[in-house]
C-alpha cells in the first residue's frame, strides 16, 4: 500500500461511528406466532370444534333439569323435540348423558394430561440437564413405566377398588402416559444445554434448576404447549377406551361409558343409532381436532414448515 | 473468454419482501483463470456462485445473462440447468464434508451421480483412481461409507468428485472456511493443481479471507452489498487498490508481524446496508471516508487500467 | 494471578467408558495482570477445554489451576461467585451466547441479583451505561433490542461489557472474533488491546496465528492437548523452534508474501486438522 493513499484516507472527513443494526421488520417471538396462528386454517378449525364441544359441556347440563342416569322418558325413543338425542333402552335422556359425559371427558383430559405433562417435564428436564448417573436412573424408570402392561395393572386395581370415580381414572392415565414426553424433553434439553448461553448463565451465578426454568424451558415453550395438547387428546382417548371395556368409573357417565352401554344393550342390531353415534362422533371429533390443532401449531411455530 | 456475466440480477423471495442479493453484476473470467471472489458476509458472493449453477430453490433470476464458452447458460431455468451441472459447471459446496450421503458408500454414490449424467462409471474409473492418488486418497476409499472418513479426507473426496467430468467452470464456495490452517493450504493448492492439470478450465474461489485468495488467485473480485466493488489482477489489487472499501479491508487485516503496540489497525465503522431496501447510489457511501455528492449516483463498474475495474467515482 | 500446573483432562469414551481420551495433557502456563497470553492450536488441540476448565465449566482430571494462589476446584457457592467476579469468559458464536427468546441486555440483567442486589434502578443504569461506553457501544442502540437485531460485533462487545461490569481481572476470550467479519474484528481486537492497557489479563484462545500475534505478550502453541512450544510472542513467531510451529507459520496465508508451494495434498504436513 503506497503512502499517499493512506494519507488521503486519514485526511478525509471521518465517518461517524454509528453502528446501524439490521432494520427490524420482523415481528418477534409471541407476536410472530400470533400472526401466523390467526391465519392457520388447521389450527382455527380444530380449535373451533373443540370449543364447540366445550361449550356444550359447560352449558349443556344446565339445559336439562334431570340427571343423566335418571329414567325420564319412554325407552328407546328416536330423537325428538323433547329429547334431542332420543332416549336409551331404559328411558334415559341421551342428550343429558352426552352433555355430562363431555364434562367428564374434558376433566379427564385436563387432569390426566396435566399430570402426565408435569411428570414428563420434571423427569425429562432433570435427566437432560444433569446427565450422568441421574440420567441413567431416570432412563431406567422411564423404560420400566413404558413396558408396564397398563391394562393388567388396571384390571388388578379394578378388582380392589369397587367404587371408582373420574378423578382416579384421570390420575391413573396421567401416571402411565408420560414416558414419551420425558424422552422428547430430555433430548431437547441435552441439545439446548450445550449451547453457550447456558454456560453464560452458569458464569453469572445462576444455579441448575433455575437455569432449566429460566433459560431452557422458554426456548421450548412451543414444544411444551404442543405436548400438552397431545397429552390432553391422548388422555381423552385412553379414558374412552377404558370406559368402553368396562374399566372406567363406576358412577357418573362418560362418553366411553355411553358407548359401552350401547353395545351391551344391543343398540346396533336394534338400530338405535342415536345412542352410540353422538358419543362416538364426539370422541372422534374432539381427539381428531386436537391432533389437527397440533399439526397447525407445528406450522405456526416452525418457520420452515410454513408455506410461503 | 470462458465465462461472461452480463448485468446479472438475482433476488431472494422472503417473508419480508425481496432481498436484492445481486444487483447488476458484470465481469468475465478468462480460460484457465483462477478468480478469487472476496467480500464480507452478506455481500452476495455466495449468491453469485450459486446463481451460476442454480442450486438454490429460493433464488429468483430477475435479469442479466451468463455465457459459458460462447453458449448462453439457462440460469433462469433450474430444470434446463440440469444438463449443464456437473458436466460444464460444477460446484464444491460450503461444508463439503456434509455433502456426502451418509447411507451410501462413496463409490456407489459417485456411480449413481455419473449415471444421472449419462456417463458410465467404467469409462471414468481409471482417471478417477489417478486423481484420488493425486490428492492422497486410496482407491479403497470408494468402498467406504462417509462416516468412516475423516473431515479432511471427505473434503478431498468431494473435490475429486466435483471435478471428475472436467467442468469448464468450477465454483468453490468457501471450501476453506471450516478448516485448520495446514489443511487450508493443502486444499487451496489442490485447486491450483487441478487448474494446472487442466482438470478444470476456470475456477471461481469464493471466500472472505483476502490473504488466502492472494496466495492462489490470478485475479481478485471484491464485492460489497450485492455489487462488484473492484476487480484486478491479484498483485495489483493488493499493492495498489483503487476502491476505498478494498483499501480499508486490506488495512484491517492483522498479519503475523503486526503488533498492536507498533501499528494499530483500523476497522471499518458502520455495517453494510440492508438489501431489502437498498439505498440508491453507491452502497458504500455511508461508510466511505471519501464520499461526496456525486456518490448519490451509482458509479459504473468501469475499466481504469488494463483488466482493472473499479466502481468508484474517485477512482476515475 | 492465574496459574496452570500440569493440568490434564481425560474423558471416558467407548461403550462402557472403557477407553480414555486425553483432551489436555500436562499443560502449564501463567497469566499475570495486564498480560495477554495467546493459546493457539488447531481443532482438537484442547484449547477450548482449557478455557472451560479455567472457567470452572468442566472439572480438572489432574494438576491444579490456581487463582491468586488458591486452587479453583475448591470454590463453592459464595466462593465460586467471588471467583466469577474476577474471571469471566466470552465465547465464539455470539448468536449462541444469547438466549434467542429474550432481549440481548438480559445478559447484563442476569448479573444484578447476584452481584448488585443493593443498587437502585438509577445507579444500575449508570453502571450499565459506563460499561457500554468502555466498549464503545451506544446504550440507545443496544438496550431493549433482541439478539437478532444486533450485529455480531455488537453482541461480542456487549459480552465484554458484561464482563467489565463485574470489574474482572482475567478474561477468557475463546475464539471471540472468528465469526466476525474482517472489518469488525479489528474493532473488538483493539478494544481488548485498550483493556489490556488498563490492567486486564486476557487468555486469548484462537486458531488464527495472525490474530494471536497482534495482541499477545506470551504465546502457547498446543497440539493434540500438549504444549508444543511456549514463550514470548516475538520469539515464538520470530524464531520458532518446534517443527510443528514452523509448519503452522509456513501455512498461514499472508498478504505480500506467497507460500512456498509444497505440492499436492499427498505430502501434507503431519497435523491432522480439518
């Protein structure tokens, strides 16, 4: 480099050292998610269906003045203006059963799903962050729970507990559906835990559990949200299955129990479609919508899946 | 001329609008020339390299033509480009080490690749083995899976594969960035060797490392914010650069022998403009110590000396 | 101030932890106040591991690292926090160092509960402004922004500002400029030079010899976990004794000086790398 040129540079008016960052036109984090969420058809449709059923669950029982299992009308009636979903073989109001059953369904989903989510997150985060022997032990626990034959356990419980409610059922489901959650969270925590910002947090004097809560979990918030939705749907389905084979609550009513009764009392050969179609459709639609919501959420949170 | 690029414009489609990654780029590469394409991140050098072979789905060709060996390259049409890829225009991608299919043995992958171009592996095998030996690889490498090879070996393998059909134009996209200093030197020298043995006709070597490009290139192109700033033979560019950006860039390179106490280097204050909505006129204007009002008009990329092109009013 | 005495780090690898991998072997050197030590090595040389051991992010398998005479392995709780008040680190990838869902200045806020619990808001703001000024960042430009809104150079400087908030005596800079552009690298390097002049000790870890040469007083060359050569920078770069150092220096691309061509890859020097 020849001298005259550097002198020329030095003599010229110096540029003010203003560092111009990349201009911001991108919505950040939550707002960006909301923007895409409002436009995602799968999410909106799925959410709408679930909300409709939720509305029925909340409002429905208020519209009937009798309990779901009371014998109120003539048996085996088709749907009419009086009994919107007709009556069962014994003269019970199918609509009342349906509305109350929906309540039980949502309760199981919330409780069972929530419990499974809590356990899965606790075990997943701990195993993923601590690693080493703790990870090995928790892995073994996860594997054990995974292979336990839940049906057999449930049968044994059923013989000991003569009276069972919805809440114990929800707890049971919650206690056995968390392994995949723990595995997935563990894997994510491993990869996030090796990122430099976790090291930086340690250098700032932040302790282990706090790091998980304040640094790692926020980065997985979308995934945790989706996990909960999946667990909710899974619990509903599991409860319906258990109820259908007679291992559900001994009192009250649920959609699965309705189907169980309908099959038990030959509703299908007798053509009493109004007895088993509403609960079956209800379960299918709720669980299906939840899964579709999940796919939609995945697109919302994962920029690569969005169609441009 | 082997390669002639005329007013090439390539934009990217993004959520926020069109990123004008390449805005009217024109230059030529002679037969057998090794051109270094240097610039900082976001200047468009990778886009330029990839646009010559059209491998990136998000690119939109907006204007301009590319001529190779007298024929026009159909760079606006990725489908038609398929006929040219690997045979006449080839690329060694960045992160070449991850470019090998992990589920295929290397030899089989190569055979499939050749077959897709209508070339039988048998006809190429002897030459292939000769070249593998040149870069220090054993013939048995072809029977291995990529995971069994070290990073350096994979890099060399990809270099041989990319050049096996003797392309007219080879684009080496940041092939040395992730490497250690000794491997960097070996890879750079291999590129020169390929050119000397006529395995490839011309090479465009894309990098951000000016001192590396100085070692092996015949001429250097410096890019800034989607446009060419300067093009000159290597020694000329380094000894007597005419564009202020090139000068400041060279002045910011720490060298072995330069100490903080004795000679303090200076960086370039500010940062490059966003290409979503680029400013009119010369894009270096905001950071340039020599800027004056005429800079509001974009200077042409004009020849100020034989083979020496600059886009700066002050250089004319 | 900081002293490494025959420090080694071995990892257990293999199916049941059968084999051992020595990442660092028998490394010793010292860093005094106002001194910059360059720790130079290629990938796999163990240089980052040494940085992490000094920062207590990973344990030492053998040997001792002592700060002001005390073995750092003994620090716990409050003692560890005091140590971090004296020694901090900045890492290679600025975008990995910031939690992407939070604002960038959170890295400064994180220090407040542990080290500055008694400052009120105005005092804290003044302190932050002072640190930012020391690294030549405009508070209006960087506070309240998310990491992706700032450039790499700004992010790195913000990390240095964070370290300065604590009034540290030693900074472990692990490849802090390798991901920055040429024009911003120099700004960060010059900043380190100014801090060195004010008495800060710096362990400058890098694979780039030209960068290592620019700032440092002493240089340590590492290869596969072992010290191959160490001494005053001028001597190591000017009159290298070990063949590995010589080979490294010969491979560095420099402006105004062309390589001696060694020919095709078949005759590559012994360093594996890449």
